[in-house]
C-alpha cells in the first residue's frame, strides 16, 4: 500500500507541466492586473467602445462641408440630347472638364444635433460596458484564485489522510500478525486507506482543473501553474442591507450604461421624428473646361441653396419614428428589469456572505470536536476498548471536518468577492 501511495504521488507530480522553470509566484492583485491586460473579452469590449466613439465622429460629419472633385470627359454625336429617362432633354457637348463641388448643411432643424447626442450617449454606454466586462473578468479571476487555494488545501488534507490511514493499516496488519487483531480489522483499515487514496486522486484532479480555470480567467490559452499567495482574512460582512442597495444602484457599470442607452434611444427617437422637418443646404461648384465645344465657356462657377421639404414617402418617416419610440420604451423596461435584478443579486450575495461567515466558527468548532473524537477513538482502539468501526468513523468525521473547514474559509473569500462585484466595487 505504501508503494501504491508513492506511485500516485509520482503520477501527480508528472501531471504538472514542466517548463524548466519554477512556477511563478502570484498574488491576487497581480492576477487581476494580468487579466486586465491580457483577457480577450476586455480587449474586445475596448474595441467596441472605440467603434462607438468613431460613430460620434460620423454623426458630427454632417456639420462640416462635404467637398468632392470631379473629372468628366464626353464625346457625343452632333446635336445629341438626352431624350429618354428624364423629363427634360439636355444637350450633350463634347468636353473635358474638372472641378469641385461643395455642399454645406445649413440646418435640418435639430435632427443632426439629436443624432450626435444619441451617438455620444451610446459611446458613454459602451465605455461603461468596458468597465462591466472588466468587473466580470476580475470576478472570475477572484473565484478561480480562491478555488485553486481551496483545492490545494483539500489536497493537503487528502495527503495527510493517506499518511494517517496508512499508519493505521500498517499497525493493524502488524497486530494481526501477532494475533492481537483480527483479519476484519485489517480489512476495515485497508478499506479506509483505499477511500483515502480515492480522495487524494480526486483532490489532485481538482487542483489541475482549478489551475485550468485560473489560466483561462487570466486570458491564457494554455494551462499554467502558479504559486499563489494567501490573502489576509476578510472582515465580517456589513450588517445593514439598505446602504448596500443604494451603493450598487449608484456604482454598477451595467446600470449606468443602460441609463445612457435609454437616453441615447430617446434622442434617436427625437431625431427620427425630425425627419419631417425641412433641410436647407448651401451648394457651390467651380471648375475649368480646357477642351470643349465653342458654345461652352472655359470655366464655370455657381452657388445657390437647396431646400428639401418632405411631403409623402409611403409613411416611411412615421414608421421609423414609431420604431424608434418603441425601442426607447423597451430600453426603459430593460433598465427597470436590470435594477430589479441588481437588488435581488445584492440581497442574495449579502445573505450568502453572512451565511459563509457564520460557517467559519461552526466549522472550527466541528473540527475541534472531530479531532478530539478521533484522538479518543484511537486511544480506545489501541487499548482494545473499541472496534475498528469506531475508529474508522472517527477518521472519516475528522477528514470531513478538515475539508469542510478549509472549504468554508475559501468559500467565504469567494462570497466576499462576489458581494464586492454586486456592489460595483470590483472595477
């Protein structure tokens, strides 16, 4: 059985990736910085925010003159006119000409202003979503970090359990050979030892799995192994729930971003309504005609204005306005739903944090009692006052108490991290 234990430990060490270097030491703060710089979701969210900022420039372009140059060359039959496809029939002259045209919007009675305002608000919303994405990534880093510490602590418990039960199995076998213990005692001890090996195998797998989760949370495509630093103990959770709700409603970036989205949709609905207003533009053209027929001058220039007044378009503008108003109303309901979910999530996180904090003292007491019971059972069994069943049960209770205690410690760390995330502190 000792050989089997050594073989399992060798397998575990062989399963750890060998990079030729000692594993990197990592604190939680360093892990968060790596994730912020490296995680693809943060990078993608940042690019979407940049795209939204570019849309603001697109909307503002209507404020500026639109200029373009043209080069035209024509050779036509004598006295050719455009006769089909249009109401007038302009004559076509042989010519080669170049020139520029400038179109400047004078006013569209507020439509461009509302479009720019909507784009600005949308860009602000996207920037808040960058913060929200960063908070999501940091939460996953925290959860994965504490999961690794938890799995490593459970692995230590499993290793100690294997050593302890191996010792009992060896002692029982020796006593059985001396006819001081029965074969049943040896069988029970070996069963307990096999269960400890199973626990060790599962703990080893959990360590590797938790490192895989941590590597993914840090934005790495491959699994990496680190030496993680323990965090200082967290204080008890807040006792009053009401201030937490107000803090969350003020700080959560998703909620702030959704508020910007509501205002953006409202401005866009106003812009769609303004489609019915006239647009006034100033137009200017100028150019040269170096090659031409005699009827054309060597240059041309003209300036004027253009007023477009919508009259009828098959109710297109009305439908567009109704669509925009409906979408704005939907965004308001999304905002309301998000507020309700945040309040619920904050309450749940607060309750879970309090429950996890209460478990700390209970699991400490449980481990003390289980340790005392195991020491008593071991003494009684050594004196021949109890059976192997009592000792096995005491061993099992102690192992479960140890696992429960270390799990409670890191579960509380994770619950505090989740509460901070729900309050908008993790940015």
